[in-house]
């Protein structure tokens, strides 16, 4: 896959961040900051079910099915992007092609942040093994459907830019303001973030005082 992003620090200069944080960052930059800077990992129905789904894919090892080697929970990293994580599955085909497969909770549907997370996995594998990975797949657990994701323009550039922006946001040491949006309704950090209150500093202070007085 080809990308045109060039403004990268040298390998080794970037702090290595969890690759899954890229998905959070594209969902909401404040969510990524709350998770990493503040260490919040609050769970809701979606994240608990998601963790159960990933637990099955987290048993590392490999097996061969119909001539394809399936590597489970393969550790991956990219010095260039400053990311590391695990691939749920990497398929290794007999002609040498590698195909990352990510398990997602829920029915078949397309989310840009899921595609970027998968693309980042492919960029890591390309850097690690010096190969080219043109596509990957997302397996939607609820519908048991597999969706192919082709890593053509602009996805690789958008993925690299998102990784760069994530590093820049954390480097700036500024917590993004909460902006209420439809995605907040399903966010596991809703109760911590208080997006209806914290976008207005005066209201946020009042909520904080009320929370203190109710202790
Ligand atoms: S509640 Fe909304 S603003 Fe707050 S972290 Fe979640 S998505 Fe972002």
C-alpha cells in the first residue's frame, strides 16, 4: 500500500502507543486522551461484550485450515508510526500473502475508525516483514459476516495522519474539550466525560460542586 505522509520523526523518537487507541481517537479525540492520559477504562455493555469477543482471539498460537496458516494474537508494532498491539488473526496464504483479520462485535457495518485500525495493523506488518499488504478483513461476530477492506487511497494516508495527530495531541498535553454528538450515547466513558456539561466550563464547575456536595 502506498501513502504520501512524510512529516514523521525518526524511528525511536516516537513514544509507542497502543494501536487500538487509534480507533478511539477517530471515534473521539477526547476518548483517546481520557483513556491514555487519565487512565480511564470504564466499561459499558458494548465494551464488555467486545472484550469477550476479543478474549477468544487472544489465545496466541496458530493452526492450518485448508492450507492457510492462521496466526492468532500476533504481536505487531511500527517504529515509524509509534504504535504497537496485536492482530486478532493474520492469515498466511500458501503464496506468501498476509491478511490481517480483526474481530468486531455487532453486525456487518462499516466504520471508518475500524477500517483505519485494520489498516494500521497492515502498516505494522508491512514494516515488520517488508511485504505489501493490499487488503484485510473485519469479521462481524453478531452476523458472522466477513467484510473485506481494501487499503487503497485515501485510507493509508488517513491512517498515518490519524497516528500523527494522536501523537501530536498527547505531545501537546491538552485534554480536548467534550463536544456532545450522537457517538456519545454509546461511549463507555459518557459518565466520566459528561459531554453535556464539560463543554461549558461554568456548567462543568457547577456539576463538579454538586458532585462534591452529594458525597
Ligand atoms: S462521551 Fe462523547 S465527548 Fe466524551 S469521550 Fe465519549 S464520545 Fe468523546
